[in-house]
C-alpha cells in the first residue's frame, strides 16, 4: 500500500466523523509538512482546522505513518482548490484547471485548460490548442484556477 493511500485510510474516517469533507492530503518532503484539506457546506474557519488538527494528531501519534519529524497543517481547499480524485474533476466540469504531469504527454508536462469531462480513467481538457485526454495516473498536481468576473 502506498504511503499516501495509508494516510487516507487512517485519516479520512476521522475527518468525516467530525462532520467535514475529506478533500485530500499532500506531503512536502523538503519542508516535512503534511497538509490536509477539509471542507464543509458552511466553509472552514480556524476553529474547524483546530478541531481536526487535534483529532488527526492523536491518530498520527499512535499510528506513526510518517517517519521522523514533520509539521501538520489543516486547511480549507481555498479558491485554488487542489483536485485529488476523478470525482473532483467530475464535480468541477467547466472549471479552469492547472495540471502538472509526472511525464510529458504530447510534449507537455503542464496544462492550463478547461475541464470538459471524465471518460473512464482519463480527464478531458480543452485549451486554445485543442482537446486532450489526460490519463489520471499521469497527474502529479491539479488545482483549480480562480476566475473572477470583471
């Protein structure tokens, strides 16, 4: 089992049990920071993050899934919401997204395009150069691009 999958298995039930949506998590090995994103229909405030941090810290202390010292951060997903699952892409069809791939596809590793849909394990994107089917397993990072009306 991948370390990321183990973290999800350990922590998602805790977050959901507190009444929040588990958006996802990422670990920055250079800064030794575990970042957990949570959400709720009412939004996320500092008290929400504190409550989740307290509960998650207890689980992390007992299970010790990350060797060595690290910093835990609990955050709302923000306007530039990270997308961690295919269902996230489905939820945000029509939105602008920035992607970074683990290896080049059609000579590119970075895309800024609109989400057109999800087909099986592929995310369909469209930018000014055309339509692309991007295999989900090639994605390293994906974030929504905030758009504001003028």
